[in-house]
C-alpha cells in the first residue's frame, strides 16, 4: 500500500528516534544496519516524493520517485576517511538513479553524499570485483560534497560568551565554539560541560541525549538571559 507523505515523515521520525534510543542503550552500530538502511530509504522517498520499492529486497532498487525513477539507496554511518559502498553489477540495469547518504549518529541527521543518475555514478565506480560488485569510495564522495559556503561566510544569528568561550549559532543551524580566536573542532563535549556547570540537563524530551544544535541553541538563549 502506498504511503502518504505525512506517513513517510512520521515513519522516518520514528525510525530515527528508535535508532537514537538503541544507541543510548549501548546497542552496537553493527546490529543497526537494517534500521540505518531503512532510514536512508525513507529519506530518499521523502526527498523524491516517492514510494518504497513494491517488493521487500527488490532487486536493484529501493525507492521509486514520483517521476518513476528507480533509485538505489545506500546509507553509511562511517565518518572516517576510508570505506566504500558496494553495488551489484548484475542488477544496475534496473536502476535509474543512485543516492548515497551519511547518517550522522552524533547529531541524528542525514546528509547527502551523492544524488545522480546511474550513468553518472558509474563514472565514480571502481572496476567490477571478482564477486560482481562495483565499489564506490566514500572519501571520493566527501571531496565532491565539500561545503559550498565556508563557515566564515555564513551569518551569525545568535551568540553568547562563557568563561573564554564564544558560542555561535549560524544561519545554517550549525554551532561553533570559539576559544579566544580558535574554532574548536569538536564542540559537543564543551557544550555538555558548560551545561553541567550551569546545572542544565543534556537530555531532550524524548529521553535521548541532545545533539550539538540543541545544546548550543539552548545554551545561547540561557546565557543571553544572564544565567
């Protein structure tokens, strides 16, 4: 049965909440592969106003867009420089479009690494392996998706200071923590420490740890009140 757009949105939210809860309980990411894949497929269906493939484990593709494109969807949680995604060379003739996502489990957000026709994607594939698979390097995709607008060019919409740190919220929603003049590469531990200093909880209304954007935005508002 076809899903309405609101059903897809609800299913995506429920799946991400469940994954966040499982991870907070200490369940290994290796045991979440099916759920991670489902999140990517729902996200692709939402982006394309489409539907999930008519058959479970449909050969070649996972989603059908509103214009009828058959889409192969791959989702990774790997944030390091290595890794690859594999595609079955025997079923690519049943695919029109390829979408690859990175699921950032720290921030619980989906980021697009690739969205193109299967013809364009083939130009990025390695040669077919002995197992009949094409491999697609994740590091190659991350070079393609470098930010179009550098952080320094984005507008600051709110900021607050705390003991030598400046917390800034950018128009994109990103949170920066600046120590004197240096941008901290990892911000969440600092935001959690400041929250602890101020006696503020770091758990959201769903009972899950707040992400960087939630922590930063809330801290800025609290510090601006002079607390």
